[in-house]
């Protein structure tokens, strides 16, 4: 736990000392929200009873912000390796599993904070929030953040340069975002594309966040995610994200143990 706390605290310090990073990380999700929302809301109308395109899109934008920021936590691993800090950490008595988990939690905390900042724009675009909804959203964002941050750290643990990690991020992150259902209903795509979408762990995080925003009344099943012919509930989404997160955390911890 000492190793987890030390690495977690260091990741937070690095982030809050770079204020421009906070602004830049919010810029792209807000641009997508403004231009996609404004451009398609009138053209598409209501996607389901009581659900317009902006209401459908907003949870996807939150997930997009969380996913991009979480995956970027792997960048710190590459930087630390290049500047020798990672080697200094790994030769200390600190647990290497704790180092991996601390980095994942640090990146996840930052990503969750940025996702929470996006909630400030909800009233501006006509989406109502209440304390109960926020209380449900924050743990879910943290779970998704830890899962994706662990994936980023797992990949970064095998990268030797920042350029290689940036290339891997470009290849992985944007397909994960666009194939997560953040921008379109996943049940209304060709079967071959549905298969790819359901292999994407981000899909279940997006679906879980969206279920919290969809109205309890009315038929919104066409906007949800089905698995093996059954509509997936909030509990199922959370279980799959948690399972994938446990796997990536374990693999990233093993990856750090193999280094020195």
C-alpha cells in the first residue's frame, strides 16, 4: 500500500503542475460534443422516447474523455524509463505490483476528475443532473478509468520510446472510441461490426454510463447493448468492465515484475 500511495501521489502532482494538460484534455471532448451534438441533433431527432441525440451522445463524450486520459497514463511509464526514474523505482524495496497499481490508480484518478469536469457542461446543453446520478457516475468512471489505464500501462511497459507509445495509442485509442458506441447505437450496425464492438471493453463502459442517463420510462432497448440475444443491464456492463480491469491490472503487475 505504501508503494501504491507514493506512485499515485506522484502521478497526481505531475498532472496538477501541468495546467495546460487539463485544458487540452477537455478541448477535444467538448469539440465533439458541440459539433456532433449541434450538427446531428436536429437531423436525427429523438432516437427513442424522450432521448434526443445530445442526451445519447453526452455519456459517450464522458467515456471518450475518460478513455483518452486513462490510456495516456501509460506515457508516464515510457518517460520514466527514458529518464531513468523507473529503474530507480524498481530497484527499491517497493512492491512492483504496487508500482503498477499506483500508476493505474493515479491515471484513473486524473481521468475521473476530468470526466467530472465535463458534468459541469451538462446543464448548459439541457441535460439534468442530480446528486444521486452524480454519485452513481463517479464510481463507474473510476472503474472504467482503472481498466483502461491498466491497459495503457501494460502496453507502455513494453515500449522503449515515447514515439512508439504514441503510435500504439493512435492505433488503439481512436478505434476503441469509435467502436464503443459512443457516437451511434451499437445494435443498428452490420453483424460483423457488432462482433468487433462487443470485443471492445470500452463498449461496456459506454453502455453503463449511458444507462444512467436514459429515462427509466419508455422503450430505450434499441439504444442499449445486447449480448447472446439478451439486453445487457447495468450490472452486466459493470461486471465485464471489472473483469477486464482485473485482467489488465494483473498482467501489468506481472510485466513490471519482469523488469529491473
